[in-house]
């Protein structure tokens, strides 16, 4: 039996941190489309259950069109069971708007709810899930009782931790879930795929999100495909990369560049080596130390490179370097200014910034 484990789709999130409204709208549609494509994939590969481990939606308010698309995808696939865990109860907006809950949409509450995923066949693959409520998690772990002779999937949404934290409601205490007969702990909340051993029997796994949204979600994203043998109850799992677009961060060390052209070349070389796709969202971070006299024109460089990717932004995190010796014998106002600043009671970073602005002002340039 094939099962998909996904989480953290965050449908209908604003995405306004980096993108303008036109591209944010496009990206929202892409994320919805990837979710719908995953359902098509499930149908094509005879997947019988889709586990959504929380955060299907970004917020309670969901656009009617998005709600309708999700509802119709669920209704169009009556042979697939959709097991929807609410992360931060963000799905209540979607559920409240449904006239009736489709028969193949299965929900969970604050107590454990168990579903049999293969009732008409062997009846031996079980899914148990609960929505973590503040202050009640301790009793929840104690009340988890599974049948050791069956295949047990447990689904939760929260931050895994090996001990119980009193302050944070959504901490999943892995230690309390060991030796309970769990074969696969399907988790949501962490937006990156991660799978590890839970105990001698099972493993815990975050599927990660389907599409990266911000630059803290770089690299591959997708879902987990489980294949459980209903006879032996042995299983295999595999991460399936599925995102339509990838976010990338590229750090370029521009130390030693003596002019803007050198920095431009360094960025071009790094991009040529990176093999990024034009569809990618790219963040370039300029790092290293650059002489205080070098004009960086970061905005100009951003604009020139932006056309090559869906999105590109350059962050200047270079530190300024002041070559005081080169001003030592400079008898002009410039030299006097640099020497004055050098003698001032300021830290090196501030001195460098003051000198940079001072030199720009003395040269009659617009400061940036
Ligand atoms: Mn999330």
C-alpha cells in the first residue's frame, strides 16, 4: 500500500517579503498547483492515502478560489483518503466553509484518533494522530496505545524535542514516543525533509514543505512516499523532490576586489559555477572585506542580474577595509579627514563607515 506524507504546504500565504504583488500571486498559484499535482501523482501511482501533517493553509482566512480548488481535488479522488491534521488550526477556515465534509477527508482532534488505512484488505495499517493542545501533551503521550502486531503510523505537528518542555505547547517529546510500537512517525512543522531512527522499531520523519517560500527554505522540497507491504508489514520510504521552483543562496567573497568591475566578475564567475536555473529564486550575499574607496553599486548589479532569474536580490554583507597607509602622506583635505577619523575614539567598523561616507561627500557623490 502506498501512502504520501506531506506537510506545511501553506496555501495562500502572502509571500510579500521578497516578491512584488504580480510575482507573489504567481507563486501562490504555483504552490497550489504543486499541491494539486501531488494529488495527480498519487492517483497515477495508486497511492491510497495522503497524510497532511499540518499547515495545509497559511492562515484561517483562505481565498474562496483556493478553498474550492482543494475541495474539488478531494472530491474528484474518492479512492484516496485525505488525512488532514490541523497545525495551528489554520484549516478551520477551510473546514467551516465546507457544506459537508467529504467522506474521504478524515480529521483529527485533541485526543488520539485512529483510522485503519486498508480496512477492506488486511486491516493492518493504522494511522493515529492528534492535534497538540497547550498543556495537554503530557497526558496525550501516556494515553497512546498501539497494537504491536499492526503497522502503526502516528501523525503530529510540532517541533521535535527529546524532552518535554513545559513552556512550549507544540514540542513533540520523542523520548515519550519511543517503544510504543510506532513504525513511522509522520511529522509536520519543520520545513525541511529530515528522517531519523526513533527506536529499534520505528523512525520519525519530517516531510518538509512542498515548495520553499523564503530564503530560509532553500534547496529541494517535496513529499515522502511510503510503500508498506501488507503481508510482511515491511516498508520502504523515499523522499520525492516535487517543487516547481527552487530557492538558492549564493555567497560570493569579494575580498581583494579593487573596483566594481572586479566584484561584477566575481559574481558572474560564481553564478557560472552554480548552474542555477532561470526559474530559481536567488539570493546573492556579497561577503569579505572591500576597500573603503571601492564603489560597490549593488543596486545596479542587482538590476542587471535580476532579468536572468525569476527573482534575484543581492545583499551586501561586506565589511569595509581602510588602507590607512595610503593616506599617510596625503596632504589634501581627504588625507587630513582620514587621519582625524583614525585618531577618533570609535571602533574600527564605525571608523570605516565614517571614512567611506566622508570620502564620498568630499568627492561630491551621492551617498549610498
Ligand atoms: Mn509550517
